[in-house]
């Protein structure tokens, strides 16, 4: 699901397990239905499934995805139904947890990315020596030795030393809504100022319906109103945290930035598209929610922002156009699965910033690396362990605001002037 800005850190484990995770490049709605229902009833049940998922979430950072029948990885239509495999068949072990099913899903995604056919094999062979390829053909093991971890508790100063000494030269950044707080993008649930409160005038059946695919097809106006206010490049500028990621790329230290946000601030900060995986999509392109035909992104923006309407599909004439952000019932970008395995094997430092790490499969990314991990967040999340606890010497937890911690790290690295110069150069003039 799309994450406009903030991930609510109060998502319960039960809520996170309520998501229906599927992986595909196809954009098809959920196909969950009762065996004794009619086609029309099945359609209504699909809407109900999306609605139930939406009502059980605490924010919009939801990894909802879909699969076609041809996909080798199928759907997890009911995470609590552990009697089915990811391709829909019954499995021998009915005791897999939701997290375990997600891990199987991620493993299958990685295999799909490596066995996509002869054309892909030829392409991979042609660029085997290029470790900076756009589509994840990185070596399975980083050529740079991992930092030597000692019994001492690593700190932010330790991370800075690793980077300065060249021990961390392949950095992956996983960012959540917290990196956009300083941009002035409101959260969802703060009484009075949250986005949901401001959508009450539309009489939504539940707040998350604004990002529900079936609801959008019937009533697109709430999303149009929201999107016209939040469209990237109009009112909100990149934060210091976004500029830090761009600075890492400029120094050839960034392997990839996996972001859960759809605000587009990474691109505005200067992060190139080949270094960015927008797990929940973006506003730059658009397509029809019914027939899938691509639609000009600039024209979509004009009609939504200026005319305050969702463009009708010029081909099928029954669907409506929306930006290519991930709604409930849609798929994660196929690029997510294609680059994930290689990136995780190649990284020698993982930086996680501003996320609750409670929504799979993105929340499982930190578990896929075998390297030091820096968490910059208001609270300890995921499987991060405080340094020194249970013998942990690889996790560094910096509690607090993302921008403040990033600035402190750049001071330790001697990058403060470069960072602030970049930050000043990407500020939007919206007076």
C-alpha cells in the first residue's frame, strides 16, 4: 500500500499480519472469493477483503501486491491460513508463520529475478563485470571486506570511522515516512491536522478508502483532492535525510535506497532512479485501473491538480486513470523483487531510517543482510537489538529525529558543508 509520508508506529502485529501480500508485475485486483458465491458476489467480496485489510491498518504503508496465474509466486490471500503455499496449493507443513511465508515469498522473488529467461541470462552475462548495473546484477558477495566487529559497542562514531576508512563502501538505505516529517507532510491520524481528519468531508466509509482501488473506481474525488495537495514538486521540499541519501550516491557509496514513501522527495533531492526502489510506487507515471493502458503522467497531473478530476481512460472508456502508486489490491513494483537479492548480498552497511518495520515484506529487509546495521528512529523496531544485549555487536541504534542524526553523522564524516549546500539547493520556492 502506498505510504504518503508517515508510518504509524502503533501498528500491532495482528494488524501487520492482516495484509494480503502478493508479488507480480501485473496490476490485477485481489481475487479472494467464496466458492458458493456468484461472480457479482465474488466481486463484492474482493472489495470487502480490501476494506477489511484497510480498516485493520494503522497507516498507509502497506505492502499489498498481486500476481497473475502465470507467476511462479502466488498470493498469500489469507496470512492466517497457513495451510496454503504461496502458489495457492496445499502444503505439507501447516505451521508456517506469516513472517515465514513472507520470507519464502522473498526467496521466490529473488529466484524469479535470476531465472527470467534466456534474454535475461544474456543480458546478465554482458554486464557481469559491472557492479553498478541498474537491475540488480551485483555480485553475490561484496568484494569489500565487512567491518571487523569487536566486543565493543559500536556507536555513530564507529559508523563514521568505517565509512571514512573505506570499510563500508556499499551502503543500502531503507527509508520510511519518518524521513519526510521535516518536509511538512502531515501524518494521517493526528487529531485536527491529520490527513484522515481532513477527509471527513467526503464521508468515507473508513479513512483508508482513499487508497482503496475499488472505492477509487466508484468515487475518485477523495483521492483527487488529496493528491492535488500532495503531488510531488509542488509544496514540499526534500529533507536533510533525503539529501544525505543523494550525497551517498554522489560519493559512489549508495547501492540502493528502498523507500516506502510515495512523496517523490528522493528524486527531488537528486537520487537517481536506478539507485531508487519506490516500494509503493510513484506519481511520475499513470495508467488505467481497468485495462492497464499507460497514460501520460504529466497529463494525469494536469487533470488531477488543475481540473480536480481523475482522467477517464481513453481506451476502454470504463476505467479511470490514476498515478502508479500502490493501492490496496495492487502489486509491488516488479523491480523490488528483481534487485532485492543482489543488493542485500552486496551491502556492507544497512541504514534504516524513520520506519516502524511492521509491514511485510519490506519489514524483513533488515533480516536479509549479514553486515552492520544502523537504525535511526524514534524507537527500537524490527529485530534490531541494542548494542551489547545478547552479545550483539553489529546493530547501532540512534534514537531521535532522522535529520538531526543524519546531520551529526555528516559532521563526523566531514560532509556537513556538502550536505547543507545540497539541502539549500533543492529547497522549493513556493512563496
